[in-house]
C-alpha cells in the first residue's frame, strides 16, 4: 500500500511541476511591491506601454507616465496590505486579482503579465475602488 501511495504522490508532484512550468508565474517582487506601495520596483515590471485603469484615469500610457500616476496614487493611498486572491494563466501570460488595503480605502487590483524576451512584464493594470470590504 505504501508503494502505491508513493507512486501516486510522485506522479502528482511531477504533474504539478510540469503544469507550473508551462505558465508564466507572478513574480514575488510584484506582490511585495504592491504590499509596500513600492512603485520603483513595480515600474521595473511595467511594459514599455501599459494599459492603466486607475480610479478615473483609463488609457494606454508609456512606462514613465504610468510610473508617475502610480506614485501619485500610492502617495495619496499609503498601503496597509496586499493579498493575491486569485491567479491563473497560460503559456506566455498570467493574471492576478488581489485586494489592496490602504489607509484611505480598499481597492481591487487586476494585472495581466506577458513574457517579452523571457521577462514577465505587466501589460494591463487595473486598480478600482472595492466597496465590498476587500472580499473578492
């Protein structure tokens, strides 16, 4: 019985490794950057052009403009915590939905990452007011 259980465990772990190797992972640095409100780290993961939806702003911005908008946001909304609630993806892309708690309210965060030259870059970032109390 132990041998069968060990074989099943080995196949299960092999399947997890194989599956996770196929999709783009969300870099931990992005999660930590949101948690700390660290735009300098976050901007390192922005594509050269990013679709940014942030409260009343919605457009395609260059990395530098998006960085300035994000710095203004985090200056006005100092972070308390950030938690990824859901994530998924396919071969060269991944997305995450998270809950951002700030001193001035809660926000729902969505971002889409695609690999460019084997580097994961944020192509779309949405930060919207979350009136549900952070529950997704």
